[in-house]
């Protein structure tokens, strides 16, 4: 299974690298909106041995909401919610895509139109408590068109927030944080690169088939970015 996931990732990296050079270094999620945000960690499971999940904290964040394939709205697309948190010398990156929360649907990507949707990590995180997955569920009104402009307008107007939950294996979801999007950044879509494999939360390690598949894809995107003249 490990070799198959890596092989699939390497095969996918070839067209992704080409797409990255064509899309200015972004093979997927070519258009999005970047927003300032605040992550309010309220404290989650305390007996799993992961302090980042268990301890309350409040920290600034940067969020990018985007359409995965770059299809024009109102067509459904696999939407992405990328979160970056400062953590000393190394950031923490979370990459979530629209999916479900059920015991089986939590592993299945689901195209959406509404940006106020449920986003899942799909990728597992190895921890002292076993394999964990994260999900973000909307906390407030829905009906936010997923194009960058409408998302920015919604955040500037009524606001947009998500509750973050964690589950162990196929178990129940446990809330541990609230993500509040506060305002669009000055530049519409600055050149941010997220890497959930290299930059997991403290106490967690990106693991499983999705992590092994993603690693070559990230490398292809970085090479494509270098090919566009960007560092």
C-alpha cells in the first residue's frame, strides 16, 4: 500500500508539474482569496497526549479559500480551506477539502458550490493516540458563493467562521477550536504556499496513503514554481 501510494503520487506529479508551470506555480487551487483569521483553541481531548489539541490558546492565522480545479462558478468544485499558523521557526499548515463527516464519507472528497461547507483533512496524522483526522464545519450562516470576490465580501460583511474537530480513526468528532475569518488581506491573492506534509501541528505527523501521495505532488508544485521564476 505504501509503495502504491508513492507510485501514484509520482505518476500524478508529472502532469501536476506541467500544470504548475502553466498556472504560475499552482497546479491546483489556482484562484483563491487570502484572509486574516484567528484560531481560538478551546481545548480538546486531554487524554490523547497531544498538547496542541488539548491546551487552550488564541493565535493569528492566515486562511486561503479556493476552488480546486479552478472551474468557473456556479459549477461545483472541490473547495479548499488552507490554514497557516505561526509556530516559532516553523509554521503549521492545515489543508482541508470539502467532504463529509460520517464514518465512511470522511474519507471521500465532495465537490461543493457553497464556501460555508464542511472541509476534511482526508490525510491522517500519526499521534500517540493513533491516527487522527481533522474537520472544519461552518459555524454560522451558509450560502457563500465560492468565487474569491463573494467570499471576501461575505467575510467583510457578515463574517465567516468554522468549528474545528478531531476524530480518532472512525470515531466520534471532538471539538477543539474555532476559526474566525476576520478580513481579506490587502493583496487579493498573494503567493502563499502551504505544505501540510512538512508542516503538521506539534505532536502530529502526516502519515498514511494520502501523505505519501501528496509528497511528490508538493515537490512537483515547488519545481513548477521555480520554473516560473519564483523562489
